[in-house]
């Protein structure tokens, strides 16, 4: 029986996930690198831990954080735009080593559909991952550290572009001109469904495998972001339709279709 869940990385997704799981009577270990956020976690009923992953080691009480966990949600995205650049894969490998010293077996690894790269295709969980960006390459390598360890029971969840409170691509696309790939389809998912899918994975005693988490509506970037900008009173982005399209991919989920998961929140405002 699952009683205690660890969420490594209580940020934009991790914190509301933690509070949602608290409401279901789970005990939650939550991590942050911010003292202010640690106080917020504690006031919310979450057991707080300062945990910071680096290439040189793990700062904080990682043993205490992992102790007696039934499930660990790894929600630490690559931050490769920072200078100097770090090896995300090295940090995840150190985390894997720490986990292997404990009885913990059930892992949910939060990843991204960026691992599929820029290709023109309809993709699902059985499609090969061919990342083109450095973050996508390191994410895929990090996924494999856990996925190839069959002693662990790992679910890789590949989220599409995340939208929700204070987060939507249209806010930085608004008013921009000469953008490329306006005819390419969008692949997005709302925070509510990110949380809903993880909750269902935990409830269903999830599988060892890969899950694409994408809202099943894929209008073109030009149509979608133009409409979303107008609704917000923002200047619509302008796309150059004479440019060659790259990455006309539509991402689907076999797993969510089989489980008949019902999406809660539309990506259309």
C-alpha cells in the first residue's frame, strides 16, 4: 500500500502536485533549493528537504528524503541555458546511485516530448526517440539510466509543452514577427492534467514503461497562438509561411487511450 510519496523538485508542477496528493491522505516528502519554498512546504503539511543536485554530488539530506518512500517523482528539468553549463545526465546518475542504496523501487521520471526531436510524423510511445537539442539528448540519456535498470519499477512520463497559471507560450510569442513553422501542429498539456495523470499512475500502481502526456488537440501554431493572443488582448504573432516547416509532429498516447483517461482542462482558453 502506497503511503509516502517523494517529490524531488517542488516548483511550478511539483508543489501543486504535492498539495493534490496531500488531499488524498498521502504523506509527502518535498524538496526545494529555496529556503522560502521550504517554509511554504512545511506550512502546507509537506515534509520539507533541501536537496540540490550537482555534478559533484548531492547537497542536503538525501538519505532522509528517500527514507521510507513508496514512490519517488523525479521532477528536476535540465537547465542547460545557465552558464557554466552542467551535465544533467551526471546529476541524474548520482541520484540513481543514491536511490539504489535504499529499498525504493517505484519511480516516476518526469521527462519531455522534446526527446522525439524535430521530425514530421505522428508519434506514440512506440516511436523511436531522436532528440535534436542538447536538453533532449540529455533527457533521453537520463531516462535510460532508470528505464534500463529493471530492478526498478520506472514510468517515464513525457509531457508536451506545459501551460497553466502564469505559464503560456503566447505571452512571449505575442507581437513577434517572421516566426517559422506556423503550419506545424501544437503539442501542449495543462497543469491540471499533468497532476491528474500522475495521480492516476500512482492509483493504478502504474507500469514500467513510457507514457506520452499530450492534450489530444493539434491545431497549427499560427491558428492557435493567434486566437490565444486575441483572447488576451495581445498582438498576435506573425508567422512567415514561406519558410520550410520542421518538426510537423503530432504526439499521441497509446497508454492514455487504453486507460480512457479523461482530460480535465482544455488547452483552449
